[in-house]
C-alpha cells in the first residue's frame, strides 16, 4: 500500500514537472517569436532609411551633417541584437529622423515629391508596427518572467535552466519623436 502511494506521488510530481517544463518552453518560444517580429520591423525601417536619405540628399545636399547623423544612427540600430541594445539605439535614431524631417520642411519641392511622401508614409506605418510588436514582446516577456518567478514553477525553471528575459523599453521623449506630416 505504501509503495502505491509513493508511486502515485512520484507520478504526480513527474507529470507536474513535464507539464510545467512544456509550458515554460511554449512561453519562451512566444517571447523569441515576439522579438523576431520586432526585429523584422526594425530591419524594415532600416531598409527604408537609405532611400529616404537619398531622396532628401537630392534636394538638400548641403544638409550633410543631418544626413550623416541619420545614417550613423541607422548603422548603430541595425547592429543591435538584444532588446537593451535596440532600446538604447532607438532614441538617437528617432531623434536623427526627426531632424531629417525638420530639414524636409524647409524644402517645399521635397515635401511635394511623391517618392518622399511615400517613404514618409511607409516609415509612419513601420513605426506603428514597431510599437505594436514591442507591446506584444513586452506582454509575452512579462508573462514568461512572471511564470518563471511563480512558485512552484520556479523549481522546474531553475532545474531547466530557464532565465528571465529583458523588456524592450525604448526611451521616448517629446524631443525624440519624429513629427511626420503630409
């Protein structure tokens, strides 16, 4: 009889461990997928920036410092591979894009250029997608981290070498947000 109780308790613990481990794997994969979605949108934005800079360059060649700042910020942002690095690169890139659009305001012909307007529209759309992807990533990461920290799941998490993930907290300030107007 005692043997049956011991076997039943061990079986329940094993089943709990397997179910908990699989749930953590699912949550970790959701976090990885959410980060991949952010990465897709950041890459899309990085791919739009050279076209935007080249369009502005045709109208405002003497604004070289602003154009160089945008390209430099894009390069740093493209090299970011973690949420913390990407978040740190977001501020300077957003500020540089804001200065680029401020330059564009001074050139009515540029503002009227169909290619420039299309690029502005695509950039605005991409910025919105980045915002949604960042929110989804942070929601997934919070759910995963909460599960890792919850008892008794934390026992399985530690045994399975699951580690917490960092949130993507991009600094947003009034001066760094680009003002995109059509």
